[in-house]
C-alpha cells in the first residue's frame, strides 16, 4: 500500500507542487483543482493533484 496521504491541506498541496499557497487557492477558486470540505477544513484528494499535474504537463 502507498504511504502517501489520501488528502492534503492546501498548504501541503502547495509544498508538494512547489507553488505558493495563494496559487493553490486560485486553482481551487477557478475550478482547475477540486477539493472537499470536511467540517471547516478544505482538503484536496491525491488523485486531483495528480490529474492537475497531468493536465499541465500535456
């Protein structure tokens, strides 16, 4: 089984992608990156991060 987390905070996603936190929030706002709301916390699925990178690399 993969040890990578299933869900990432916007801050963790930004570190993983090598971009600023505000860039992740812009991607969330314009619909380029999907997220889940769990209580008050916003979380990003690992699959959605991979899909974003795949789209940007194409």
